[in-house]
C-alpha cells in the first residue's frame, strides 16, 4: 500500500491484497456511498431545516393557504384525478393539509418512504408553490436539505427541463408500480439523486423513468458539439453561446443545467493494458464462488433468456483478466464463456423527437446503410486497438483508472469522485493526461441515460462464431438502437451488448433480436438474448483487486481464489 493515500483508497488497496482470505465483492454504489456522504456532506445524515434552506437562497416560506388550482398539475403528473380526491383537496384549509392528503397513509405508502413524510411534505409544498433558486448549481449540495429532499428536488428540476410533470402521487403509493418492466441498475453518479441517495433508488427510478432530458435542447446541442471530442473538455458559458446563441447570463444557467444532466463517459481500452473481458453465462441462480466472485469481477447481470424456448432466469458474470489467462478451469455443466477485448459505446440522439407522442422512434426494420460520423446526433466511440507493449500503470495511475472506469456522470461529478478517493486534483490531471496519451482511455459525451426515457435493458450475445457471420448483426445493433454498450472480440465473432430501449418495448425488441439471430443461422446454444432484471457493476474496486503496483503486473484472477 502506498504512502500518502488515505481514506477509501487505503481501504480499497487493503481489500485487494492477495491472500487466502475471502474478499468481499461490493457493488460500486455500496462501496462509494458511505465515503461520499462523509466527504461531501460531512455527516451520515444531514437534517431537513426549511428555514435555513429558505434563508440561504432568499425563498419565501411555504404558504399557509390552500393552492387548489396548481396541486393537480404539480403532483399528479397529468394522471386522472378522481372526483372524491378533488373534493378533498378543495375542502382543505391549508396547503399542508392538501399535501398530507396526497401522501398515502402508513399502510399504503412505499415502505422506503415511511421515515420521510416530513421531507415529502416540504418538497411537495415547494413544488406546488413553484418557487426554487434560479440556478441549478444549488442542487449539488444544499444547506438546509437532507439527502432525500435534495434528491427529490433534483428530479423535479430535471422534469422542468424536460417539460413534464412528475406523477408524485402515484410514486409514493406502494401499489402504483405499473405493469411495465424496468431494469434495475444503480445510478453510479455523484448527482444528488445518484450515489448519495442510492438507498432510495427503487423509489427514485419510478420517477426518473418519466423524464426525457433530450427535450432540453442545450444539452443535445452540446453533445453534438462534443461528438468528436475524445479527451476531457471543461466547458464554459461560451460553448453554450456558440451552440445556442444565448446571452451570457442565460448561457451560464444553461451550463449548470448541462453539468447535472451530461455524462462524461470514459471508454477503456483494456487490450492496451494487456487485459480482456471474460463473460460466464450460467443457468444457475447461485453459482460457485470461483465463478461468481473472482477478483476480476466487473459486473453481474440477471436476465430472462428467450431464444427458441420458454423464458428462464440466467446469470451473466463479467470478469477482467490478463490476455494470457486460460480462464476458469471449473465451469459446471450448462455454463458457457466468451472472451472479448474491444468496446464500443453508441447513442442515436436523432431517434428522439420531443414533438411525437412516442418520443423514441426506432427504425429497426430500415436496413439502409448508415455510416457513423456523418450524423452529429449519432455519438459513437470505440476503444483503441492493442499496442505491441501493454501499458503498465503506476500506483496513482491505477487509482485514477479505477475512478474513470466506474465514473458515469459529468466533469463535476468526477471531481467529487476524485475527492472521495482522496486523489489530489493535480495528480488526477497528470494521470488522466498520461492515460490519454497512451490511448488507454477516450471520452464520450452523451445525455445521462437514466434521464433519457430508456428504462428497459436488453442483453444479447454470441458465444462462438466468426466475425464475418456477426458483422452485419453488430452493425444493426449500433445503427438501429438508441443506446448500445458493445464488447466484442477483436479476432473472433463473439460479442455481448447491453441495449437500452423505451418503456414497454423490451419484450418486442427481444423478439426482434431473436429473429435477426435466427437469420444468421447460428446454433441456438451459442446465442442468448433476454430482458435484464438487474445489473450490478463492480468497477471502482477492480484495479485494487487485480493490480500489483509493486511489480506493476495484473494478476490472473483465476489463480488467486481463496
């Protein structure tokens, strides 16, 4: 362990020490949340103090008199309001009484929310009043708000940018889950509704799926402007002026909104580190520790497999290993594996149109040839090919790499993450520059996916094939779907892709992909496609578990299982 590292970094190196002891494999948000709260909030649970919040930002206190005209549009999100409910709201003597009626009683409210009625009441009251600080920079850390209130205000802000009213009334009712599928995936961002509020994610995700942040034109314009930018860029109000023609003050406000809703994604060239991904597909719900928790574990995906048979639950374990590794030697019956070493991330913003009722229009049946790069609304980035000599990071570079690998947020979010990891800004800059120079990482800017009305996740993969047979299918994935994360073998036809699609469309697109796979005549046992139930990433601790800074080598995770 290095001298000078402190806090979370120290603990991560200690957790990653190679010994016979069993290692705890915690997901990214579980690892990061306690340190984030301690570092950014200064205490484990900040308190709601409305008067302090209002004084700090010059806001009027919550009014006493009822506000019947606005409460339906503000809290019911355009849903039909029963006449009995309207009568109760109209007869209330105060806004607080109206809001308390909207919040269900103890038996009906979402159990996650039972300890937070006061926060719900205050946030709902301010939403009905419609009075907030003008600039969104207050949302990153807000004196006078607890973490839960801060997260709710953030989602309300995003909904305003999207031009929608959130269905708060339905969301707080434990029985208002809806019938549509939603893939569970934690938001690994330092945004107030992300890592700091991850214990309320099941509730927050019900609201987040209603938001279509691509309706916010300055964000889309900035992403188009940065489409060819493959290294980090610190934006200023002048960038917003260039793409939108706004005045300086308005551009500054827009820039702060963009900082909250933009993702600065780092695509990692694992092959340039002498690494690759190995995915193990299993029909079992519980698998041997040697498969499910190798020291190279990077993600776990649970999904329902279809492809020519009745759907059944499957597990997919992603690992990182040296490219010389022989892989696991003890696969059980029914398990399969594939190795991949290059990554492509693609987003088709041009499929989104806020003027349509169905905002995402996916031309999956259109097989005309489309070339990436000719359309500024098609954002795509591919990792660099392997080099003759793999890059060997220093200890500090490995720490920074951990942050970049797991990071899903804006530049502001990354700064907070580096601070949580106790990595000095100057050190981070030098390390990032070195990783960029050696083409280990490249950046991609796109709207936050969790705010883009794409709540359903599909996984599709081919285990054994040659590139000629899968090339056209891969092109179809990238060209016809709104968001794709593709990992592929550079010398084989094997690949795995995670595909984001709009609500209530997942089952349809699973069937579509099945038919496309059948068309290339691959054996049934060599393909899989299904709707994801849950995806958990384990990236922040990965370099600490797998890398030895003393000898500057990556360990084979299959050789060191305790």
